[in-house]
């Protein structure tokens, strides 16, 4: 028997963020003193009123299949959310609810990408975009950016990357892993380029929409309504409402795309969990103050960590607009060190020497950086900063001797 998975599976790797986090959990379980700054997951519990809605749904017997693409009440809540937050109007047939935004993206890529199609992905990127695209046989085309350009692609870079085979352009703002958000004006300039290429589809991953303090949220469609017939908006409740485990994400876009996603979903997962949908409905319809409470906490942690890590020689860190990540550049530091040759070795060193789990920038298509998630409490963050300072000083001393 040939014990070999399909070529499709062999073309991809497991999610590196989940892998680092699993390793951190394993080490902690074996008794090691580990601070996990790897996974991007709110440390807050899901707000009470949301949990209550799920419990009520359960007691009312909402334990059956629902419509494949989501319950009518959740779809209505999503429609209202788009009007309230984004001034975008959608009909129910233009909305689909899935098992997390990752699943929405998977369905989208499966729905529109043919083998050999190109998908433009600005780097640094969220780890799953290229591999989901590869699963579909599509070719990721990266646009490289760095901290000197605030990790934002320029209109010229976008134009240069588009070819006759480009099918989809992927946008994510505020960005995982950089924490940077495009301004409305910057999005307008990118939209001007996209208007020149009417066959190119656009996906905007807005999962960090509310985890933003430095600017007013705007996505490409809000900046340029003319792109409506080829833009798909991806969002979900994981980050905004601390609901990662509930697995509810959603997409909004043209009916031919949403319909295709629904067809795929009907042949794979069917509907997302019924009671999680009831919880998501309560999250979107209910009091929104829980969002600002969490966002302000992330901001305070951000301000602390950016200031403190910025004082470590050789580490270049810039303020973020939102999210709960920071993406310091360690290139200068690596250059001055013979033992630690790259971001992967640096991350390994932090894990083994300081008990700090971070994700190497290479996982996001940006070698020479590390991603630090500060979705953890302030005590741990303060401890982590101290550990990082000590670990770096120790290496520097070793390099000098
Ligand atoms: N997009 C981005 C940019 C993310 O960081 C995440 C985090 N997991 C997701 C999508 C997927 O979120 P979820 O599947 O939990 O809704
Ligand atoms: N988006 C989170 C992260 O980047 C969760 C892990 C994942 O789904 O990859 O850490």
C-alpha cells in the first residue's frame, strides 16, 4: 500500500502559528515555565451575554441542522452589522456564515481559484493565505514590504504584480502580523489600480476591524464602492468578541461567489454549529462596549511593549494601528551575532533560553522579524519583556567574549 497523502496535501505545511502554540502548550504541560506570545487569540473570556444566548439556544432545543449558509437571524444580524459599521448593504443571498473566518477563506479560495490562477498576497501575510491557495492549485504571488514602508504595498507594487493570470488580490487591514492598517486614502490609491483590471477579484479580511485604535476603520470597498461586484468581505466574531473557540466567521459578496461557497459548504461541513450561531447573533446585535474594553486593554499592552522592546539595541519596533501583534525587525541584531543566524534560530533561542514562545517572521513571508502576540495579561507581558532583555543581553555578552 502506498502510504502517501495526495499531492495537494504534500504541497502545504501545517499552520505555523498553531504549531508554535501547540509546542508552547506541550512544554508548559511538561513543567517548563513558558510565556506563550505565539498564538493570536484574545485572552479575555467571551462576554456573559453572549454565552447566555448560547445556553438559552441549547435549552430551547436549537440543536438541529440549520440552513447551510447560516440561520436567518444571524444573517440579519450580519446585514445590520455591515450597515452600522461599514455602510455596506447586503441581501441575505450575499451572506454566508462558516466555521470561522479561516473556513470562509477556504471556501472562497475553493470557489474562485482554478489550478494555475495567481493570487496576489502582500507580505508579511497571515500564514494561512498561501497554503489555502496552494491547496486549490493556485499560485501565490507575493508583494514584499518591510517596516521602512510601514509594511504597506504601494500602488506601483500592486500594478507590477498583476498579470493576465491574476484572479484574486488578498487584503488584510489591520494586518496580522504587522498590526498596521491602510488609511482610506491609501486604499483609494490601491482601488484606482484595481479599477483598471475588471477581471481581478478582491478579498478583504477584516477580522481585526474593531481591534484598531490609531485610525477609523476602512476597507477597500468602503473606499471605492465601484468595486462591489468583485469584492468579497471576510469577517468573524473570533477576535472582536473573544470567541475563537466558537468557530463563526462570515463572508459577504456577489451572489455568484457566495452561492459557490454555499455549494462547497453543503458538501463539506454543512451549517456551522447551531448554538454558536445563536451566540454570534447575540454578539452582533448586543451591547458593543465589550469590544472597546478589550481594544483599550490591547492598546495599553501595545504601548508598553513597543516602548520597552524599542530600548533593546538592534531591535527595531514600530507602533501599530491595532490588532494584538507587534512585528519587530531583528535583522540588525542578527547581523551582529554569529550564533543566531536567522529569525527561526532567534525564536528557538527565546523559547529554550527564556521560555518565550514567539513566531518567526519567516512563517509570515518576512524573514528577519518575529511576531509577538500580546493577547495575554500585563503581568505576563512585563515578565516577557524582562526575559527578552536578559536573553538578548546574555547573547550579546557571549558575542563580545
Ligand atoms: N484572518 C486573519 C488575518 C487571522 O488572524 C485569523 C486568526 N485566526 C483568521 C483570519 C481566522 O479567524 P477565525 O477562523 O478564528 O475566525
Ligand atoms: N490567527 C491566529 C494567529 O495568527 C490564530 C492561529 C491560526 O489560526 O493560524 O495566531
